[in-house]
C-alpha cells in the first residue's frame, strides 16, 4: 500500500512506466462500495440496478478501469495498492517524481466517499466491455475486456492485470491458464474473436452475468455481444438481457465465453448428468 505524496494528482500510467522494473502493471484503489442504481447513467440495462461490493477495488492500467469511471489520475493524498514483481527482490523502493504531475490533471477522483465519478481519458483507441457477475443480493463484481491500441493477445505490462484468486464471488477472463481482472486485446477489432471467462462461486445458488458498461465501437448497438455457456450449449445475447444461471461452489475457468457472433455450437446435447449448473432464466 502506497500513496500519492503530492498536493496534486499524478498519472497512474506514468507511475507504472516509471516503476516498470519493480511492480506489476496495474494499480488498485478502494472504491468504498460505489453504489449503482437503476437510474445511474452507467447502468447498461436502464432498469437493471445493482451495487458494487464494499470490498471491491478499482483495478486500473492502460486498458482502463474496472469497475468503470476512473480517469487514471490518482488524487492528492489518495492511497492505492501495487504488487511487486517476483523478479524485483524481497524489498524495493518505488519512485515518485514531478514528471508524474501536471496542472491539467483532474484532482477530483478521490475514493473516500461514494460520490467519486470521472470520465476515462481516451487519448488512444479503446473499445471496452465491462462484464459483471451479480448475486441474488444484487452485489456485483466486474471484469474489463478491451480492444486497445498497442495491446497483444499475450500478457502486456500496461494492458493486462492479474486477477487475485480467492473464495469471494468473482468474474475474470483468461489468457491461456492465467486469470485476468483486466485484459487488453489488439486492434483492429476482430468480430470473430472470443474471450474465455471464469467465475468463482462462493455458495451454491442463482447468479447473473450482465454488461455493466461499454464504450468505443461497442456503443454501436449493431455490434452484438454474446455470452456462450459451453456447459449447456447456449449462446445468449447480453445486449438484450442479463444471463441468469445456477451453480455450485467452486471456480470454473472454461464454462463461459464472451463472443461477438451467434454461431451454432457443436455440442447441442449437453450432458444432463452434470448437476453443477442449470439455466434459471435465459433469452437466446
């Protein structure tokens, strides 16, 4: 845990670049359980409201923030978390200097109360989808997938952020066998691209996967966003409605796929003996 020592905001990406040999490529800020209501401008389905968990953190890197609504400028006095690289040794010293500061940076994104809100800087091309896993108490956890100038399909220091495994409810994407809370993928966008999504279920019951927000080319409603349930052989249009399902406790890394076409699945007769999940409510 570190903090911005200056009386003005610092740029998070400049901070990460300056310390690239010491820490992994993302910062985490406590959000104080930012509440999202059905009337909020960032609510994707308009009439579908939910709250972020009080234990949620904003994760931020060059792809953007998840949950959304952080400018990338760390306010004066703001504390935040970083993770040391395995190769950096047992102790190290982070560097702060005046190159991180500018009088043009917003200093209003201070996450102490639940009213912090900002618009993300879009100086490079960013096309992003924030996807949430929501429980029956309407508490959500969110992951970010973005198609970003400079990102690749592999791990990128400034565009990918590792998911921290645990027992709490979580949704994340996969790069090979590694789980990511933020994943940047290359531009130009390929509509045939697919992204594996994983989930952690803390207790058996009904859960919902939903779009939290979109930007860039995904603001065009003609670009479909689908969720594939590989267990049940269903491709669901997330633009139309959230996808509700039932599951037992555990972490599942290969059940869901984010995709942008509704091509038919090869397995149209899923094994009905697999009792760890079934559809509670879905619209194809």
